[in-house]
C-alpha cells in the first residue's frame, strides 16, 4: 500500500570473548537471540551451539513511513538479547542495540553494523560479552523523505505557538526531538500575550514584537575524539552525538555519527527569544554546556566529554565562533574538541538599563589648620 515499507533486520554471527565463556562454565554453550520492535511480536532465532554461533536469521516488519516512524528511526534501536539454554530453562547473558538512525541517510537503504553485547548483572564483572554482526534494510530507501521531514521540522521552529497550544507532556524523554514549534520560555511568554491594536491580517496571525529575536546555535563538528572509558577499548572510534540545553528550552541533541573520531554534525537550531533583562543576565553569567556522548558506551549515564561555551559576546551583538575543548567527567583530561557557532538572526538591539547611583554628597571642607607661630 501507499506509504508502507518493509523493514528487514538480519542478525549474523555472534562472537563471545574468553571472559564470557569463563562465566558460562562451558566451552560449547547453547545460545539463541531474541529481538523485536515495539508493537511487533518478539523474534526468536534457533538455538545454536558454540562460541561463534552463525545465526543468519532475518525478520521482516511491515511499517508505515510516517512522521512517527521517522522519529522512531532517529531515536530508537532494536534491542537484542542473548540467551543461554540450560536444560529446560533459559538465562539471559547479554544485551545489545542495533541502530536504526543510519537508515535515514543510507542511499541504498541498507546499513551494516557490529553491536556490542553487554553482560547483564548475572555476568558480574564481565561487561563486554562479545559482539554481533547485523544488517538492517528498508526495501524502499527513504533518504528523500527523511530530508523533507527534517526540513519541515526546521521550518516549524520559526512559527510562534498559539496560546491554545498544549504544554509539553511530563516525562518527555530528554533526547526526544520535538515535533511542534519550540515554545518561548515562561518568563517571556507574558510579553507576547498583551492585546494588539488594529484588526488587520497581521493582527489575526500574531505580529512579531519589536524586541523579538532568534538565537541560532550550530554544533558543527568534533575533532580528535579519544575513548577513555574503562569499559571500552581505547583504540576504537566513538559513535558520538552532542547534547545541550539553551536557556529555558528543552534539551536538544544532534544525530549520532557512527564510529568517527572527527564527526561532522552541522546541527543548526533556532531559538525564539524576547530581548529582556532575564535573557541578558543569562547570556552574561552562564555558559552553554555542550555534552558529547558515546552511543557505544554501555554506561549510558556517563558523558564522553563536556565543553563550556561562553555566551558573553552575544550581549555585544558578536558571534560566538570557535573550537572549545572537551573534558572528560573528571576534568583532568581533554578528549577532543567541538566547533560551535552561536549568533543572532537579527541585529542585536537590547540596551541594558543600569541603575545610576545618586551622586555623592559633597564632603565638608576640612577645618583650617592652625599653625603655631614660631618665635625667634
């Protein structure tokens, strides 16, 4: 049917490391995989024996290529679980993630990958159980559809939300990409709710206040990323994405660039703001904290590196344009750098109002000095 597509997920060979075999207490374990997508039945592979099981198992999922599916591709993964069959029972050994986001940019509609299998709690200190080869394919490539969808989201960010727009629901994922126009911060919304004069078309659509502007934040790229996590080998390139929070807006994250030490993001975001004292104080006193995460790191709560970008030049109408060092959580090592560009869309017009202290009262003249005359 129109709008439908076929998503194929293929799991190939799994390779277990020596430490994992020691925990399994056997050199010929009976292994099988389970995986699936939300709203679909869980897929189960046949049980195979050995430390290098070649599953060669493909599942087909009939999907509808709509906005919801495109967003799921960008944000979600196929969760895979590796199980050991022991008699009449099964034990989960490890879990892994098969990335879907690369389908959005694949001209052939097919991507290959190697998933890290991370040990569960029962595996104790064995974090890296092994790896799993896989490929994922869309029968009809969607690069054009994905590009148009991204451009439409960008265009929607320029539109001011109406007063009847529902507030964002609670519990929203920190990494979720908004599909509605970005709202103004609460402290700035009141300045746009004052009654407008006149009855023209511009008044019905909502006119732009004279103190309105936009801050454009662009995460261009990272350079020289070095893996320092103790749970990951230092010789592999990270699969990096950046995340930041500007002012009172929701968190925003870039797309993930797989296994690259010099990833190119070119992620551009527009933030509508009202030029008031609150924004001015924020720009003068705060830095934009840009976190870079490694999507391959099994410890999902750890960030890869942190860069602090000063925003003070914006208060003078200047751009923030430069390369900023990324430091690991302990702040003792530099793990690379991130190139940022932050600028105004319109000329900077805010005038900071300073409270002028009253002039000091004149001090009384000093008393005349009385010199003692000298006598010859």
